[in-house]
C-alpha cells in the first residue's frame, strides 16, 4: 500500500477510535447503572482501555506515515519501532481477545459481561464499535502493512506484564468495593478464578502467536529498510527485474 494511502487510512481509523472513546464518555452519570459504573467508571473495563490503546496506536501509525512522506529519516525509524512493538504486543492481541471473549460470553449469557440494563444507555452501534469492529480493523492492519515483531521472549514478557497489571487492577477494585468488574467472576471459587485468569493469559498468548504467524505468512518476504519504506517480496522483486536478479535471490549471491 502506498505511503499516502496508508496515512489516509491510519488517520481515518485514528479519528474513528477517538470518536468512539468520546462517545462513551458522553454517557451521562445519572444514566449509568450503579452496578456497572461503580468505582473506576468505564476505565475498569478492558474494552474501553483497548479503545484508548487503539487510538494511541493509530495515532503513532499516522505519525510514522507522515514522517515517511516528509523524509524525516532519523525520527521515522524510532516511531516505526514503537508502532510495531505496540501493535504486536498489545493492539492486535487485545483487540482479538476483546472480540473473542465478549461474544463467546455474550452468546452464552449476556448478563455475565453486558447486562441488559445497558441497552437503553449504550446504542447498538456503539456496542459493535467497542466489541466487533476492533477485530476486522486489527486484521486489516496486518494486511495493510508489515510489522516487525520483537524476539518471542521479549514480546511475551511485555504481554504478560500488561496482563498481570490489568488483573491486578481488577483485583484492587474488588478489594475496595467488594464487587467484581465482571459479574462472571462471582460464580468462581478462588481456585476457579485463578484457573480462569490463567486460561485467559494462555488464550492471549495464543492470539499473540497467531498475529505473529499471520504477519510472517503475509509479509515473510518483506523487510523494513532504513528509509522507512518496505522492500517488495522476493517473488515480486524478481518478476519486476531481470532474470539475473532472480538468480541472486535463489543462489544467495551478493547483488550487483
């Protein structure tokens, strides 16, 4: 995808996430069910935190595109590195996790994650903006541009740290209010809750590996170059050049 097209796409998605996050903040305090927005307000929900994360990611992506367009090479390498780390470790795993966990539990029993009392407060389009559209946009990002994943150990450590940090936030809210962020947790014993938390971490690690696999499958022949642009795949490069260039890739010889 051309850099200018990427910049337009990233700017539109950035504005979309800002709009969705702002729309949530417009829910009037007197309309909020006390059992839903008690302590921590909307900032205790992974869904809302993910929206903020996506807005930050697409803002950084748009900035990287702009810097590439104006040839700010020293800055663009750092920004692209931040963008790729944010996408690989957080943006893709969390969007996918929010989509999967929400709709599985909603289908089983919506009261466990999204009480019916919210229907008159949060419109249907906003519900889908928070829980549905996040996955198609994350997948589209994989197809739109390659991302350099960090070493597996580093990526998983960062992902694990963020996961534990959020679980700690959930437990802290329970210790203060005596109420769980998600009604689902009330049905678990301490051992069952620990098992649920562990299984959630296992799921999000699996999602991380899926994202890395998709990125490698789609962009395996591509690499980020110093100028912040992307070299074409080996096959496309060979087709666009003479057969002698193809021999350099096949035989592993040095280029002219």
